[in-house]
C-alpha cells in the first residue's frame, strides 16, 4: 500500500511538472547584434588563410555563414539605413552618410517603427546600443569637430545608447583615434593611415566598447526581460590602428597583394574612385590614385594594418562572446555579426569603399540562432533580408512592408528552399545586380561604357567587362536589373 501511494505521488508530481512547464511561457530569445565597420570577408572562415581570426571563425562554426552577402550601399551611413529599415534606397539622400539623420532623427514617433530595433522595443525587448550602430560613432547627431549633442540618431529605438570615449572625449574623436589621445581632426589630417602602439586592448576605443558590453551583459542577465544588445566596433575602418601585439601576428613580407592591380578592362574609370577618404590621411607615405597605384611594399604595409585591425576586433568579439557564454545566455541568444560593406585594398587601384564592385559591396554575415548548427550557405543574400529574419526568429510580425525576405529557411541545415539568388547595390549613379553567375551594372552617366558585365565563374575578381562581347546575356539580365531600379537616379 505504501509503495502504491509512493508511485501515485511520483506520478502526480511528474504530471504537475509537465503541466507547469507547458503553462510557463518560454522566454523569447535575446539578440546580440555585432556591427563591424568596413569588414570585408577577409576572415579565415571565408577562406583567407593569412588572417588570424580565431574567435569569429569559432562563431562561424556554430552559425550559418553567408558566403555571398551584399550590402545595398557601399558607404557606412547609407548601408546602415537600409539595414535598419529593411528598405532599398529610393532617393539620393539614401546614398549618403546623412541618410539616418535626414530621414529618421527628427521624425516623431508613429505607428511604423523607425528601425528593427524600435520594432523589438515596442514588443517588450530592452534595447541597448553601444558604439557605432547607425552612422554616428556614439549614436548622437553632431559634427566631427563639434561637442557631443543630446540628439539621438535613432530617437525611438534605444532604452540606452552608450559609449565610453575615454581620453578622446567624444565619439567622433574616438572614431579617428590615435593611441596618444589625439585624433585625425585635432591633428588636421597630418596623420598616417595606420598605427601600431604598445598598448593594451583598452588603449584604443573599441577595447572600451567591449568592456562596456561585458558590463552591460551582466546587468541584462539579471533583468526579467528579453534584450536586444547591439555593439558597434570601429575597426578595421581607417585609420588602421591596433595594439602592437596584433601587428606581430603577421609577417608583412608574406602578405599577398591584390589579384586586381589594374583597372578593369573595357570599363571606364568613372566606375571607380580616387581613394579620397584614404588620402585625407596626409602623412601617408604614398597617395594612390587610379593613374598612380601605390608600390607593392606600401600595399603590404597597408594590408598589414588592415589585417591587424581585423585581428584586434576579432579578439574583442571573442571577449564579448565569452561573457555571453559565462553568463549562460548563449543558449537563448541570437548572435549576428554583420559588416557594413566591403573595402578595396588596392583592388583596381582603389583604397576604400564607394564603388559597386564586388570588393566594396560584399561583406561578412553570420547568424547563430538557438539550436542551430554550423554551416556555410552560398545563396546570394542582402542586408535588407536581416530585418525580416530577426522578426521571424523572435516570432514578431512586420509592422510595415519590407523589401527584404527572411533568411530563416536558409538557417536550417541541409534544406535548400527556393531562393532567387539576387542582390541589388546602388552608388556612383549606378545600379548593380548580383546573380549566381554574373554581376551586371548599368550607370546613369555620360561616360561610356555605361554597362558592365562580369562573369564570376571565370573572373571572380571582376577584371574583364564582357558586356560588349555578350549582348545576349545583357539582354537576358536587363529585366532582372530593372526590378531593382527604384528610380533613384532618374
């Protein structure tokens, strides 16, 4: 009798536990969104064996790594505008770094979220931004040489917008920081485009952002509320400044240089740019142009600086992810790492972004969802797909029509859903469409040729414009290109 009673009690307790579990609403997943400025897919996990990127490589092994991810605009503020709104550019202002300031910052709150961060906030998430998420280095609107303002770039998105400028005093000073506390502005541009300094990780601003993120994660872990935490790292944006230990990871003499040292054949130089941002660092040893490329030795020096900056950011991302795991938040947190565009490292004689060639519009994207497994996906995806993806992963419904489409089907290992493999990019009075095989670009300008076609099966570095030789391909791709023509240049 006692044994029977005991069995009955155990059965009732088990039933109670099961029913209680069903009744307890599962905590929605958190989101950790990491933005990295000017990060082209030069990571070991993307196939560049020269790069030391162990932490991002490890995350990639647990994530869906998108090998062909493209931004809509190859400049910081404009790319982030499309990311945050899920929209392609439709007006010239959408191609500028002022896009968010002009289109969002002064707008009153309406029924339409100003960004996907705002969307999460409206749905019960506690939202925190650290560093450069929109265009401004610290999330506030003010000029490079002005005192920090109290005007948020995204006024309705954040519960907290944080930044520690350290000895540099303001976000923009920190963005162009040198280890001695100076910056590009204070030195009137008389600075080199790179620096190695005997300092710790906290000797540059990104190290302070990583520490701030770690502190904030500990606070968020105690809140009974799902969180959306976004951390924006500056490097490898110019200047290529990083602690000496990251420079020491590389033998400069063994660093390779571009496989595209000349201008593309059968293309007009107007499709490129003269490295204006790069040349604003006046103390650089050489000043490149489309007519006068830098020497191979200087190209290796600059790539060395870029690689060191990537390794520095990789280490900081590793610190943040380690804390996420230590706090046992990793199992229920979506992690996204996104590069806001690519960068020409001397490719086609350009040092910088601001073109709609592959080097400038292809960037890093990896998404780690709870219970996901590591995989690589070669489908062509766009930054505007991230907004609907995050909503679906968190069981949220769109509040407005979005141009992108959810990537959730691609996050499932082994499944090959129907996918159109098309991404559009806009800049320099041109619209470019990337398909599985081709990059097809048309420019709204007088300089001929205005049409470019690159076959990535035989020319992945886009060295030969074959549009004139293959009019049948141009004719076939023109209607597809037209679908992405938002009228922005007409």
